[in-house]
């Protein structure tokens, strides 16, 4: 069913901007659900939650202590220039100004109620598709907003797990908006919390959200990365790179080095950390150098038992996964995409700085590096 507003969108957008015209295909997917039977949720408790920029996650209970409730979130769509590396910028499209967008946490049976704002200074139509939701293209058919409009979407969280959300305004705009930064993650916890492979309760001391993005920044004739006045100006050049399927950058949380140096993740020896990792467009292979995945929900769905003791896990493009690890040694750990070309050369590396006391029983440097007599030592390995 098409609304009158949807039918008129194309004509309105033609007048607005030559770049926004490209999104009008989404109007074909806008639904009118006004004839559906109303649902009375007036007796339910409402709770407003303020979202945090990744890698941080808003405060939440790991085990629900009350009946299901309506959890209210607000997000503003922000179109802005984002510096990806020292010599590279992208005209990003974002949820709440961060890449990735904020992570939301609710419990199974809760209702997610999101107010989505598209400020008048933006150029583009936008919407939101929740992989955790049921029907209407994940909510995308009910949330398409022009600049200067807002919308409110409510859906019931019926499946526990971690799920991607992203912008999906229709046609070729979908991949463009996603690889320009418009993705995030929602976690739906079981009401009685996470369980290990035997069904025993497990908990975490810290949670970090790592959103991986592949960017496709074009180069000019002189070989330097191109920079544009607005997203529409760069569309055709960026599309040419996108269609080659070879990213210029593969990064965590929006840019090279976003989670290293002074912005590195932190933990203490003995703490258990839940790493939630999403990739809305492309396969990836998280790996914690020096650690493991004690419990890994590789597909991100908590109704399935976690795998144990993984060295590297696989996150399918368009999905999220979760890994639980208890840090046993202090030091600097590298959390990487174990396509090491993408980790080292393109930027998909984070650091976790862990405090504590070294345990020689787990690892000991028996002899520090010293010179040796090459004439006599080490020759047994020769033919």
C-alpha cells in the first residue's frame, strides 16, 4: 500500500535537489499501516535511554528484573565530513553523528520505540532497517523521512541476539548510505541473561561495541584522495570505486586508529569483556591477538549455544556477532580483522590495554634475545 505522501515524494524531491532524486525509488516501498488493528500498550512501563557513541554502550541490566517495557530511544541523522585517515575524508551519513551508530540494548519481549530525526540541513532521505524487527523491511518501509521530518517506529524484540541496523532508502541508495557510515547494532538480551554452552549463566564486566566499515574513497588524477563539498557531489566517483568491490579503507569505529593509542579499549586482568562486532556490508574475521573467544556467538543469536575457545571467528556481511573473553594476562592486545592486509594496511585494528600482574605460568620469556655463536649453535636444523 502506498501513502499519498509516498506517491508525491518523487515530485517533491525533484524540486529539492538533483542528488536526492536518486532516493525516490524508496517511495515504492513506503507502507500505509493505518488500517491495522491498534495495540493497547498503555499499561506498560516506559523507560527513556540516552545513547552513547561507540565503542561505549549505555548502562543496562544483564538480567531483566521487571516485566517487559517500552524502551524509548532517540537518534538524529547527521550528514557530515568524516576524516578516515591522515589523508582521507568521506562525506559520511551517520546515525547520531558516529560511525557506527550507537548500540541499543533491550531484553527479549521489550518494545523498542525509536524517534528518528532527519534535520532540515541534511540533503538526503533516510530510514532505518532493523534486522531484529519483523515486517515492513525491518521498519524501513515505515521510517522514510525527508530532511526536516521525524518519525517514530515501535517494534517488539522477539529474538535474542545482536543484530545490525542500517539505512536502506531504496535502490542504489542502499549500499551508498551503508558504506558511507549508516549502520549500527542492537542487542536483545535473553530476559534471564546470557548462558554458556551448558546453559549456565554468564555475565560480563565490560562491553565494547566495534563496528567495522569498508569505505570506498576515490582518488583524483594526481593520486590523492578526493574531497567533496557534499555527499551528492561525490556520488558518481564513489560509486565507481564501490562497484570495483575493493575498499580503500577497512576500519573500526569510523577511522584508522579510532581504537588505538589514547583511544584504546581498556580492561583489568581477571575481567570478562563482551565484544560485539558488526559489519553491515562485508564479511570479516575478528581475532584477539594474545587472547581467545572463550564463548563466541558467531552468528550473534543467543538462542544458539556459543562456540568455545575460538582463535578467529567469522562475521557475515550484514550481521553482528558477540565474543566473551576473560583477560588472564596484562599487556596490550590487538583486536583485528584477521585478513591481515585489511588489519595492517587498510586500518582494521584496535588495541585493548589490560592492567595487572604478569603470570609466568601462562607464558614466560625463558631467555631474552641475545646473540649466539652461529658456528656452533642452531646447526642441528641444517641438513
